[in-house]
């Protein structure tokens, strides 16, 4: 898109408003200068993260609201807009202002065009490698294989082919797990085998606990490379909360977590036995977790982070550790040059380089691969659904105008009062006057769990969900934050104060303009539920049940109307991905299972799980660490099935354990004479404790946990007597 006279006049107006002379404006509008870099030292680290399968250049607007908790508020990286420009000494209307902020986005998009694209990234990477032969390492921070139609249809293979062509040396994951652990192993290998990916796939914090905790490592914890006469060790840190952020069926028997103590052990191992000169953590923690981790782990020289999509133009120095985050959607390539001498960093030079595709030629080999990948799908991807007359975007702590379209579609299709859409940070931006294609819609809805649902919820339940999400985002302890933005809501308004404590942040909730009534039942709808959604026409996983397909519930298609109305069927069609189902959810029947004694219970639970095609996960032997507690804690082994729900949080005070599990618990009654499955329509939701010596907070929570177990067991026995 070329700049028009009107766009240029608007830029001149912007420049005048900030006191910028025409000559200075002309310099600021010269994007080629952004590629200038004076080399330093003997090691160059190139870092990209969170491209979300955007092979082609895209528009991607940065957030207008990015709130920090407590002392974080108003300080980098928790700044946006004008505050961002002031913090980093940037000029409004410049290429950097366009790349890093939401300010004047439509006008600057017209001037500078789309950003990213793997063919343009490849040109930049090759340029730096030719400049620094034998000294350059390219690292990818994850969220690479999800976010587009072609990635969804190929189950991530298209992006692995692009990674190989780009020459990615080291990679760590997050959204890659939405294709399931077996597919991750096919694409990236594990400790025993190699996959399609040609580089090193590292993730120290992923363990298989099929045979009990602490489990066996699934992937290699780190990679070591020789660069410019220095040994560089790269530790991989996968997203710590995968079992919470995605359905558990994708990662059965796996644990993740921050594992701070293990990071320290690996850093010591690399510096000691492995004699590396530079220790790098390739992280998908999110910037707030990276900053805390840097303050607590010794010996990390650099953290290259991702997940929260933060574009940070200058490294944040925490002690002796450089913390870097490199944006999202292929918009940026970080370059960090280091002077590494005798095991220490003597100096560094850094630039977060905006990839302005208009000003970087395509790499021919990568362009050819992309044409091959997209060729069979071009006609379908290019189908025009509508033309937008406004700016449509997703990114922001609380608001996203493309999410509003999805919410309106859900409300209309379900005839509901309240709609929920996850606070995803991925999804391209549509500028005013741009056609919206089917591919654009897929960029906001490409999920392997796109099931839509509708059911009644009480006002109290609605508030609980909102408070829980807010606590995930704004917890005072960064280790408990899970990234993402606030859940998007339709038909509902609210106020939020993130500085308040859990359960007290959300206020003044209104549905249809009227105050939310805690006891009143509202018709609610949503999509992309992390836990399985059961109802007419559904079985586990959201697929139509063969015996019920003929009777599944669907609403009639939307009638022709304004642009947004015509877009609704396409949006919902993609959200359901043709194979899903629209379900009026019925109240689920919860089952409760306890094993007595352990050996018999384990056998029965395993066979029952196989019969029901469920994933059985050993999450806790509550006898361990509780030998002096007596009573119930000596008797039971607790198991978790793959449906994730809101529940009572059992927190561990150890930073070594990050991925808190929320689980429905199944209870079996077992005695010498008979084995009987006892089911209950009563819903009992409990949490889990880590398998190590609990601290005071965990013990306090455990006392409540013990009471719940006693109540559950009493209910089971009462029901058994009735039978």
C-alpha cells in the first residue's frame, strides 16, 4: 500500500505536533537506516519469537494498554504509545513509532506497509550470516507452528519447513503442543530421535510422569555451539503452563513448570562440567517471569524471551543478565552482538530490527518454498468475505475490535446474553479499506480445539471466571502469571482495578446495561474452551458423536445484511472448523474416584480410563510429604483426567513447580469382596500439590484439601449404601 498525499499531510501534521522539522521528518521516514549495525565482538545472537505461522508479511498493531502491577506500572516494558516513545527516545511518525506502538497506525501503515514475512526475514538473516561467518546463531522462541490456515491444515509441517530453510539453529516451544505430543515428536524429535526439524529442539522443563513424579525428561535440556572461539550454551524453557493453557489431552502425563532450581543446576553444569563461556536461556516464559527468573538464577548471561509479544527496543539489565523480548508475528529480528572473553561478557551491542518488507527484497529460495506451501490453497485462502471500514485488531490488555466481531457472531448465533472469547494475543490487523479474506479469519481462529458452546451460567459463575483470568494476568507474583490478555466479553461491561487482590479486581458488571445478579442464570456462549465441552452431538474433544450426529443442535445461518452480518457465517464456520459441533451444553455428570488400596485402584483406574478412552495422569501421591499428617493422607493416590476446570487452587510455595493443575477427581470404592464404580451427580472440584516437601502455604491449603476428601468419601459411601 503506497502512501497517499493525505497520508503524507497527516504525517506532516504529526511531526509539527511534536516539534519535528521537515528535514528531521524525512530522516525519520527513512527505514533503511534501521538495518544499520556496527558489529562488535565474536558472538552474534539473532532472535525471533511468536511468529504464529505468518509466512507472509502482515499488519500487526501493538497494544494501546499494557498495565503493570505495583512498581511495574508506568515503567518499561509496561508502557505504550507516547509513554513508549518517551521511554526509548523515539520520534512520533517514524518507522520505529509505527513498528513499536499503536499511534497513528492506519496512516503509518499506509506509509511503511506490512511487516515480517519469512522471505524478507531470510534476506536479513543471510545478510548477517555473511557479515559474521562462524559467529552467528539464530534462535526461535516458539509459538511458530500455530496461527494460520496452512499451519493448521499441515499440523505445523509448513512452518518447520520454513524454519529449516531459514536455518533456525535452536528452538523451544509453546503452541506447538496444540497438535499433541506425538506430533511434536514427529516434527521436532525427543531425547532419543530426531524429527523433521534440522536444528536443536530444547526444553528442560518437560517431563513424562507416566511412571510417577518427578518423571523422565522428554527433550534435551540444552544445546552447545562453538561461535567465534567461544562455547555458547543455550537452555530451552518451554512455556511453563501448557497443561493449563491448552486441553490436557494434548499433553497427557506431561508436567512443565518454571523449574527455577533446575535452571540454576543447568547453568552451573554448563559453566562447570561443560566449560561454556556464555549461558543463554531461550525462554517462552513471558517478560515478567523472565525478569524475576533473572533476579534469582546466577550465571545467566542472556535471556531471549517470548510469549507475551513484547517488543523491547533495549535490553533490560537485571544484575548481570540481559533480558530481551523480540515482539511477534515476524515483525522483528533481534540482533545481539557480544564480546565474550574467558567466560565473561566484556561488552555488547543490541538492536531490535523492524522487518519492513517493502524495504527488504525477498530471498528467492524462501519465496519459492512459500509458494509451494501455499499453492494448493491459494484460491480458498484468498476468498473475500467483506471489506472493513474500520481498524480491526486483537492485541490489547482488554479490547480487540476483531474479537468484537467474533463475540457479536457468537451472541447472534446462540441468541445469548453473554459471550466469551479467549484473550489470545495472536491475530493479524486489518486496516480501513482492506478486504477481509478467509485467510485473515483463520489468522484469528486457527485452533485444534475450536468447539463452540452455549449454556446457562449464574452471575456468580461469570464473575468467578473473570476474576480467575484477571488473576492469571495480574498476579502480584510474576511466577503465577500465564500471559495472554483479558478474556473478551460480549453483552457485558465491567470495571477492573488490577492493583487489588484476587477476587476483588472486577466490579460494576452489567449485562445488557443492568447490574449482574449473582444468583440469576444467564444464557452464555463462547468458543475455544480449554476443558472438554459435553452436550448434544458432542463427545470428548468436541467432535460429533456418530450415534447423535443426526440430532445435533444447530442454529439457522445468518441472513444477508450489512458487512458484519455477512461475515458472521464465515467467522463461525471457521471457528467451528467444519468438523466441530455447536452444542447446547447439558449439566455434566461428574464422577469421583478414590483408590483403596493403591495397587488395586491403579489397576482399575487404568482399565477404566482405557475403556472410556480417557487420558490417565498421575498427579499426586498425597502420602508423600504427609507421613506425619495421618488419617486420609495415608490412604489415597489421586489421579487426574483430561478435563480442565475452574477449581480450588492448591498452591506450592516452591518456585520449582509452576504448572498448577485444576482437575475433576474420580473416586472408586474398592474392597476385598467387590469392585464397584460409584458415580455422583455432585460436582467435586479439587486441585493438586507438587510432589515434593510442601511449605507452609501448601500445608495450609492441604488442610482444606483433606476436609474435601473426607466429604467426598462420605458422599461416596452414602451413595454406595443406597445402591
